[in-house]
C-alpha cells in the first residue's frame, strides 16, 4: 500500500509538471490573443474619449485663438502685420479641424497598436492590479494620467494667451510660404548669371597662373607636373558650369528662405535684397582675387622656387607602383605556368603507378584471402573476384599520389574494407 501511494504521488507530480510546462508553452499565445481583443476594445474606447474631448474643446479653442489673433500685437508687426493677421484669422478654424482629425487618426492607429502591445504584456506578466490603478487614474482625469495631462493642456490653452502663439506662428509661416517662393525666385537667376560672369572674367588669369606654376615650379616632380598640365584645362573648363549650377541651387533656396523670413516678420519681401545680393557678388569676386594673390603668387617666381620653400618636392611614387606591378605580373606568370606543369606531372605519376599498385593490391589481397578457411573461400569467392577488381581500380588512382609507405598501408586498409563488406554481404 505504501509503494502504491508513493507511485500515485509521483504520478500526480509528473502530471502537474506536464500541465505546468504545457501552460508555459501555450500561455504566450493566449496572452497575445487576449491582448489583441482587450487592447482593441480599450483602444476604441480611448479613441472615442479623445475624439469627444477634442470635439468639445474645438469650438472653445477656436474662439480663444480668434480672439488672440484679433487682439494681440506680439505676433503681427511691421508693414505686413495687418495682412498676416487677416490671413491667420481666416485659417484658424481650419487648423483646429485638422487637429481634431489628426489626433483622432493617431489615436486610432498608433494608440491602438500601443494598447494591444500593452494589454499582451499585462496578461503575460499578470499585471492586473497596476493596470486597474492606471485605468482608474485616467477615468478620474488625475494630473499624472494621460487623459488628465490632455485635459490640463486644454485648460491651459483657454487660460493663457501665449499658448496660442505657436499655432499663430505656424499659420504665419504657412501663409508666407507661397509668396516667398514666388518672390524668392526673382533674384536667383540674376545672381547666378553674375557668378557665371565673374567666373568667366577671372578664368584667363586663373588658367595662366596655374599653368605657369605647373611648368616652372620646383615643388612638383615630373610625374605630378605632367598630370597637372593635362588635367588643368579640363578643370578650368568644367569650373564655370559647376559654379553656375551651384549658384542656381544655392541662391534659389537662400532667397526663398530670406523672403519667407521677411514676410513672416511683417517686412517687405524685398527687405535687404540689394544689400545681400551685392555682398554675395563682392564676396565671390574677392575669393577669386585671393586665389591669385594668396594661393598662386607665393609659387609664381621666375626661378621656380616658392617663397619659404623647405626643399620638399611632391610627386607620385612611380617606382614603387612599377615595382609592385612587376611583382604582381611575376606572381601571375608563375601561377599560370605552374598549373599545366603540375597537372601534367600528376597525371604522368598516376599513370605510371597505376599498374604496379593494382598488381600489388591483387597479390596482397589474394595471399590474405588464401589464408582463410575453406568454408569462407567457397562461400565468398564470387564476391571476392568482383570487388577485388573494383577496389583495385579505385585504390590505384588514389594511392598513386602518396609515398610507397602509404601505398602499402593503403592497400591493407582497402583489403580489410573489402573483406568486411564481402562478409557482411554474405551474411
């Protein structure tokens, strides 16, 4: 009876352990399913609550922002202040409607996925008490809860006028974008043409200086001097085109941003255009002059010796490159030359050793086979003659590449394998 009770207790423990392991394997899947169901339901509830709160506060916030737009003077200054005020005033309702749609869509998509993942984690880790506390705090709109923070932000928007300033500035920038693109596209073409004209005007002196320095300077070795003389015409020919394209792209974005900033601040779209245009052209022309005076003149000496030269000459290590190429060519030649020699030599050695290896294997296997009992010989002689020829041919090809000592032991190994296979086949 005692052994029976002990066996029953062990059986119960085994069944309990099995059930526990099965539960641990299945519980993550059940948690995911429950998380999807409960998270979707909770996400729909939160989305409805956010939509209703935003819908309720939209008329009040719209009215509040309209009042701030009509009365404040901090966001609307300059000559275009009245025009910007009217434009922003007309767009205020549209912003709040878009905010209502955006916050609802965000809650229905990203918020839904967040609550599905959160619910799966809750079921998997059994965090029910902590979750109920969070739900209760959101239902009571406590300050630290998500809904409480959102409700508090709505109250601050109604109480403080400065909360409307970011939305007003956003609308001002949006209103200023279209005229900024229209007016900003006016000066970028003349500016690009001015840059192109300066480049073409300074091109002869630049070509003359760089080519002269490349020919007479002692700071360059013959190889680098040759490369410089060959590439400088191409560089000087492409430089005007590249600078013109760069001026087109850069000046367009610069003048658009500059015009947008002027309109947003209430200034004229052409505010400081002339000053910035002139400063940019003068700066580019000065850069060309500095290139000749500061970069080229120190190297432009009739003797070819630069000012403050320390005796170093710059060039390309041609000898090292040629030496490396010679080593590479020799390596490739030896590799290609060795392939046919090694292949033909190995084939010749295999052909020479094939017949002696077969004869030696037949002799060795026959002498070993003759030492067996009469029953074994009579029972296995057909298999012996057939597989002895097969193993002789295969072993002759493989053994021919090894030393004679290896040939002997390889033949013994082949013979032993043939015996084992023959005897097993007979049995």
